[in-house]
C-alpha cells in the first residue's frame, strides 16, 4: 500500500498553493546563505508542539540555504503560533505557513511563505523523520518557510523536494500529530499548533553507558521488568557474558524496552520479549543507534527455570534486543544461546505469563512490558 500513500502525498504537496496567488520566484531575488557551512553546522531546531517536542538536526552540508533560512525564520518567531495545517495519517505532517497563525484564514493555509529558495539537490532521502521543503506546484525553485516531515519512508519523493533536516527526537510526536482527526482534504479538525521553534547547538555526543564499569560493579545492578501482570526482577551475570550484560543495561536505561510486550509464550519452555516490532511507539534516533548485533558469549550456565538468555536468529552473532526467560529445564539450549542473568524476584509473574491463553505461541491478549528499569547499587 506504500505506493498509494506516496501518490496521495504527492497530490497533497502539489496542491499547496492552488488557492493563493504567489509572486513568480523568478521575479524576485532568492534567499542565499550568508554563513559558511562551518558556521551552520551542529545546529538543531526544537519544535515545541501541542503534542510534545520534536528535535531536528539541521543538515547544513546538504542544504545550506534552506538551513539558514529556517534558522532565520525561527529566530524571528515566524513559526511561533503557526500550525501543522495538512496531515496524512502515518504519511506526512506539513506546517510552517505564516498565514496559519490566523484561525480566520484557514482557506488560505498552505499558500504563504513560499517562493524564496532555490532547489538544493542532495543525497538525503525522504526516509522516516526527514524534514523537507514544500514547493509551489510545478516549480521546484519555490521553497520557503513551509516544510513537511515524513512519518514513514517516502523515497518516491527523493529528488523532487529538498531535505534539509532529520528528526532525532520526537518521532512519536510526529506520528501522533499525523493520526489526529482530519477532514477529507487532510486538514486537522483541531489546531495542531507549533508553540515555539528555537535553535540550539546540537547536543554533544552522549557518552556510551556501562562501558567503564568493572565486572564487580556490574554485578551490583538489578533490572526490574514492569509488566501488565506484575514485576520481574533480574540479577545479571557479567562474569559470564559481560558484553550482553552491558548491552542489556544500556538498552534498558535508554527506555528501548518500554512499551514492548512478551510476544512469545512457549509453555514449559520460554517466555520471550524485547522484539522491537512489538513496541507501541517508534524508537527515537538515539535509541536506534544503540541497537547492535552481539557476538555470542556462550557459557556453561544451564538453561534452567528462571534463567535469562538472549534470543537470536540462525547466525550465532545475530542477537540484538530480544531476550527470553526459561520456564522449564531446557538443556537443548545450552551452549547455543548466551545466558546472562536470572530471575531473583517475580517467578510467580513468569508463571502467570507462561499460563496466558495463546494462539500457537502468541498470547491472545497483549502481555505488556510497561517499563524496564535499571536499579543502581
């Protein structure tokens, strides 16, 4: 169905200025950056919306004129009080029109703030989180203050619109805005207001957690899995699988498991969780960057009741986020999967999860992982 969505999105984007009259871009001087790329690099835009914040890395190297124009407009308050005036559920959200500050001019939304920027071709793709410039129909040298954000991949738009930013935090907010109630033309029923846009220096690279701790220090941590059926507390085995322990603590502390589910229940065998497709909200970019494949750390610990072990595909080095808790003696797993912890509290919860009704090995009702918390020593 993606091709249908892209066609609809393209139709929406070429209809933006049909209700208004714009000066021909060729009849005026285009905005051109007066700053060097070095001066523009490392900037982020924080878009405060009614649904929450969206943080965008501005791509100075890819589109310096678009980036400086966006920064200029943001600093003069041009976006404050505007709205996302056009949305496609799980497709795009579109905003930045200065006319949209006025609730009485809704018929003209989509016609303002255009015709001042020339197209800046680059290799950036319209993947999830891409921020791109809106155009006047049939005129790619007509961008301005209006922009759209891709909720899902829209690579058929590549080469037609200038990508000048990328969402690094708040993609769940973008998704929420895109699914707001709207009329048949994609106009939101309620005002999806942009309260304020501020420009800041990009946050410095966050230090990678759980790198310098010794094995003895790591052994002091506990992890609490808060499920819809109760809490499970784990101790970890860094002396047997240090990289798996560090990885699990890192993912847990970053909130990556929050909103996932126990998606597999195999009675008298395992209950399994941590599968990212079970997550209710999309991961943020910083979270995505933490996910990596793990080399196996097979050890002699048997897969007995309550053992925590890492799931994987056929390749022994394919483990990423998914883990399982053993619910019955499973010697067939020994030496093939990496044991890295065990349940110390909540075996009764494990049993309750094991006994939920299933369709095959899929729970009939969702067994939610509401939150995974690292308990410091």
